[in-house]
């Protein structure tokens, strides 16, 4: 029994999908120009597909699970297929943009306009929710040139940095959806496949947690220890070891990325020295 996973054949999610599997300890051959491959050390078969096709393949059970952008799932699979885990890469937003020269005050300015997009489903829902009536022009690629060639007044397209919009004389005016890569699954997995999926999810969560946390080591004068320990959350509580030099200790702990800089500053103020911060590879709590 194997679990079959569909990932993007090439494109923005391809490398990060493979990297995630590798970080989960799963060895596969990189499959550009291949349809499928097998992991050597996990019962996993990998299918390489166009991202647009992944939701359908998983829904139909041709693949059991898949890695794909949330944007694609919401557009192509209605009602959306089961999401089992957000993956933290492929982050982008589906945004509305208009020519920089257009005066834009609110979404009402889009009423009666022509909007070009590759996401007619998501855009249609958004406009309905906002009470806007607009003409949706579905085009499959290079949406950003539509206003320049007179095909549309506005566009709704994926954006990450915004540089493509800028180069095409457009400005971003509304966020329609925030998206990242997700792991989706067919609902009719066998018990054995469910178990394999649970194993994979367990590994993915360990990798994700590790990425959000850092291991920190520092030296503290013993008379400042309690204050310094008070600043450190740690997995259970920080580890404290005596240094060879009397009156000093080494303190080890784990810090979350979000609180990282604030805590480092407080630690220095409290008298910590020789602070080392190192990446964590896997983290199981
Ligand atoms: P395919 O050949 O598989 O159909 P594609 O050209 O449709 O590929 P890509 O451009 O490779 O798709 O994007 C894949 C996914 O990457 C998007 O659906 C989206 O979830 C995510 N993504 C992240 N940042 C961006 C961005 N700036 N522009 C477009 N997609 C992005
Ligand atoms: Mg595509």
C-alpha cells in the first residue's frame, strides 16, 4: 500500500514541495520531465502535474493527496476539497489592481467596469459579497497587460511583491484572498492510507515548528539568572549548566521567531553575554 501525492511538475511550488518532502526525510528523485517517481524510503508515489489539475486528481482519487495553492483549490474545486495542513510557502495574494492614473476611492469604483482575471469563480464570489456588478473577462495568462491593451479597466491577479503590477503601470487596490500552499486529501482514504497520511502530517508539523523556532544559548552571571530565565519561555523550562568560570552559567532554550528580536534585546539588557542563535532542524513537542 502506497500513498500517492500530486505536486506541481514545474513552477513556483515545485521546488518547495520537493524540499518539504526532503525535510520530512523522504528521498525522491527530482522529476522534471517525468510523470511520476517513487520515494525510496517511504511508501509514497509522487505524481508531477500542472497545478490546475491537482484538485481534480485528488478529488477523483487518482492521487490521494496533493500540494497546491489555496487559490487554485478555491477556484477549481467547489465545494473545496479537504485541506489537511497549511504549508507556509507559496505565499501570495489575489488582488485587484487598476491603472495608476485611475482615481480609486473604494470598491464602488469598480461597479460597471470590466475586470480581467484567471480566477472568475473567486472574483465572482467576492464581487457578489461586496455588492458590486462588474463584467468579468476570463483570460488564462498575462492578465496584467489587459488594461494596457484596452481589454479591461481593472484586473484581479496573483501578487507577491507587486513588481509585475508596477512594471505594467498598475496599482493594487483590494485584497481578494490571501493564499499559501496547502496539503489537500481525498475523503475516501483507506485506514492504512490515513495512517500514512498521519505520519506524513506529523513530520510536516515537526518541520514547520522547527522553522518557526530557534535554539538559543547564552552566558549569564549567576546573580542575573532568575531575571534572564524569566525572559525565556523554553519548551518546558530553560536548561541551565554551570560554566567553567565560577559565578557564570550557560542557559539554553527555544525561542519563537515572532518574539525573537524583542527577547534578544531584553536578554542583553538583563546582562546576558555571548548569545548564540542556531536553527533547529526538526521539533517534536
Ligand atoms: P502550471 O504550469 O503548474 O499550471 P502556473 O503557471 O499555473 O503553473 P505558477 O506561476 O507556477 O503556476 O504558480 C503556482 C502557484 O504559486 C500559484 O497558484 C500560487 O498559489 C503560488 N504563487 C506564489 N506567489 C505567486 C506569484 N507572485 N504569482 C503567481 N503565483 C504565485
Ligand atoms: Mg496553472
